[in-house]
C-alpha cells in the first residue's frame, strides 16, 4: 500500500526534513524532524521504545516508505517521539502517515503521561492530517492492562477503528518477581514441564552476535520442520544486531544439550517492555522441554540485567500449541491483552476515501493470502479458535 500526494512535501530528503516546526498553541508541542541515527540514539532511553519505532528497523523492513522521525519537546525537554512512515497512495491520490507502536513517551510513569500523549497526537494531527492532507494511522501497542490509554484517547479524539489482527492477543510476562513468585505464577502444567527440563542436563548461554550464524541454522531447520508460514521481519536481524547502541541491540540466548545447540532466542530488551522477537529449536528440543528451560532463564536474565518490567512474548499466529505454552508462562501475574485495531484520522474527505479504500484492498489481499496458506498442504494449518 503506498501513497503519493502532489504538492505535499513528503518527498524531501533527510537533510531537508531536519527542521524545527515552531510551537503553536499551548496544547501543541515543539516538533523536530531529526536524522535516523540521531533518532535511534535519542529514543534508546525512552520507556516506550519499540523495535518498530527504530529507524534502522523501519528502513530494512519497509524500504519503500519515507521515514520521518519526529521528536517532541515541552519547554526544551524531550518528552516523546513518533517515527512516522509516509506511504504514498497510487496515482497521487493522497498519502497515509503510519505510526506503529507510537507515539512513544520518554517516561511512561510521569504524572502527566496521558496529557503528553494527547499533545503528541494533536501535533501529529496538525502536521500530517491538517497541513499535509494525509490520513494519520496510529497503531497502539498492546499493554499489560485492559485499560489501554493510547487506544482510549484515540477513540475519544475521533479516530476510527480500521484493520485488525486475526489473532490480536499478546502474552505479557511480569518480570519484577522473585524466582519463587515467578514459579508460583506459572500455570501448574508449565511449572511441571519446567521442573522436568531442569533434570535434563541442559545449559543456558547468553551469547554474542558473532554466533548469529548458529541461530540462522537453527531457525532454518525449524522452519523446514514445522512448516509455519513466516510473516515475521526475520530479514531485519542483521541490521538490528549491527546497531551501535548496546541497549538497542537485541540479545541472543542458546540452550545446549551435550554441547549441541537445541534451542535459541533473540530478544529486544530496551524500554520498559522487552520483546521476544524470534525463537528456534531442533528435533531434540521437544522431549528435552528446552523451550521451558530457555524462557525461564531469559525471564531471570531480563529481570537482573535490564530495567524492563514486562516481557512481551508476541502472538500465536493462530496455533493452539503456542497459545497453551505462552498462556502458561504468563501465568497469574502476567496479562493477555489484544493489540488494538489501527486507528485512523483524516481531516480531508478525499484522502479519507482513498486511504480507506487502500486499506480495504490490502486487507482483502492479506485475507486471500491467509486462505491460500491454509489450503496449502506444505504449510502448517492454524488450529486456534478466533
């Protein structure tokens, strides 16, 4: 899905876009477009930082979009930011400004966090919806609470619900528990399998990026074995592992049995929510229950070595086995909450019409692709209820 709007200036170069927009009314924030490198360096300390908001990730994942990193300040203090990805519509019919997992707050715990979020949204509306006549599409993150502040604000502000994930639930583990309390939180069956795994002679390793080739081999072998349709951003790993900021560089973990790597994981650790990006196992992992052993030690490593409060395990892509595994790990102290729908706002009727049509066409294409995957005999079929 792409956008193209005529005299709209979203085709400017990075250097041309590095400018400060004058602060206007009190509800607005100072907004500055910055370079990708400066952006990634600055947001590395944000509570709300997410992989999808990294410039290095976005340019690798969506090379055709125009990335505009917006930093927001209040009286000279940086309070948040939003990486806006501008997608031109065909035939110059308008443009969509996409903010995925943003805007981000620098400090999620500040007393006026909802107010700062609201002011960031107003600033984005003025720039992208009002001044540049684009549809502003905001994809709020799943949160470990049924009260999703971002989604609720966008709903009140007049954004309309758009595309939804087929299986939107995200499985979120509480990282701030003692070993004893964490074990108590796990579902009984999950705890049983963990206890079994700890009698198998398994070894947990936190490894360096130089060993990424071993993970690739494991991942490729698993994909061939399980026949899952891969919709992930796996092709971005090398770029992420090469980032200069240590806090933004994902961590890699292995489990070995008798010297052989049987399971591995790559985890994004920055901000207040760590994220399980990719995992892989070989044939020996299942009887050894290596997945339980791996995640137990990742949880403890994140608790002891990062500031993260939560560990987002991602979704299930419709597979019941993944649902049971992740649900048991979330246990009584974590949360299972959905990713909200895309929230859309347009100030101009023309772009609202054509952008909505573009989303409709994209959704139909994705549904067709999912249907084809379900009927293919060479791919695993999702078996989780909606």
